[in-house]
C-alpha cells in the first residue's frame, strides 16, 4: 500500500488499495477533509529497474495524482453497502459449507447400513435432514452406529447453516431496502442479485460519471474493435463479473416470465440479431434502469457525514 499527500489550497491524497489495506487510511483522510484519489499499482517496468520501496511507491502515487492520470474516487465503505459486503461474504461461506455438508451426508448414506438407508429412501432434503438429526445414537461401537452418529452431526450442521443463511438473507434484504427502497420490487431482482449490483456501485454511486460508466463497470457496454476497414463491436470481458452475472440472472428471469421481455427478444431476433446479442442489449438496458434507482435513492437520502 502506498499513499502520498499534497499540501496546498486543496488537500489531495493518492492511496492504493482503498478497498482493503488502505480502507482505514481512506476513512481517516476523509474525516480530515482530504480529497482521496484512488491510485493503481505502479508501472512494473519501473519497479523492476528501481526496486520496490515505500518511498518509490509514494512518489509514484504522487505523480499519478499531480499529473491527473489518477482521477478515480474510491468507494466510501462506510454505509449500508459495507454492511451488505460483510453479510454477503458470511452468507457465501455458509452456503459453501452447507453444500459440502450435504454432499458428505449423502455420500455416507449411500454406504450406510441397508436398513438405515431404506428408512431414508424417498424423503425430500428437508425431511431427510430432520430424520437424520433425530437419530438417537449414544456411543457408536461399529460402522453402522458410527454412520448414524455422523449423519446426525451433519444433519444438525446443515440445519444450523440453513438458519444462518436465512438470517443473513433477512439482513441483506433489510440493508437493501434501507439503501435503495423499491429495488427489490423490480421484476426478477432478488436479494443476492441486488446485493451484487450495490457492491459494484457502493455507497457513493456519484463517483460514477453516468449510467454508461456503471454499464462499463458491469461489463455490459459494447467495446469498439475497429481494425483497418473493418468496424465492429465486441463483448466487454472486463469489469465486475459478479455484477455482470447478476444482470444476466435478472435478464434470464425476465426472459422466462415477463411477456414484454420475451417480445423484445423476438423483435431483435427478427431484425437479424442472435439471441445472445439480444440478451446483451437487455442487460445494457437493465443496467440503465438499476442505475436510475441508485441515483434516485442517493438524491432522496441525506449526505453521509464522512463525505468530502
């Protein structure tokens, strides 16, 4: 992490890693009325020639700020979206652990005693987990009782993780409603997809110049790919892949159930576009729709005390 501060009529500071190691420094500088600018990692060729030192990194950061090459406003990380980031991280790990526990439970059940296995046959997953959790095994003394003992432990773990996931989903929903009221009423938008899009924009969407910049952040903007006499546009493979995936999931949900979306795709296919190209167009329009919700909510909410 490197940072450099300029003293003058306007105090500015260039900081690396504003979303991780430099987050606390960024918050402190903003509380001191210093304008913080996010600085990318320095040029690798210079690092190879001159070595990597804190002094050199600070000098590089200062040059980026003074020359005007570094202009990005870092994420504030002090509001509802920061809460969402923590909730979503905990939920993701809980989902992963639950999936692992379910796979282990079913693998053990396949090799369990035939009588025990037959007693569990035909049950749905929730019923299976409840049945396994109610198994009464005091002291396992052979492979059959050891399997039942392990099934009980895994089933109880799955049930606990399910309760944890449900609780985190409720917290995520509450944070989204508090930050962008009405976003979850959009057709096809759920807590997970809304959280992914909010994490991309963060608590201060005004740092994005326009809805076009938000579309670029979500990788749904067409990229010019002209070469000689050939002029075409290609798919943008950069940006925030989680936000891009969220837009895709919303689009697919609308394409499956929303009549207007289905008519739009059919019209574009009739015009000569492929289905994939039509879906990309829908993702671009959806990014514009979501960005308007963000900016509307931002104008309606009071400014944060830490903003500069």
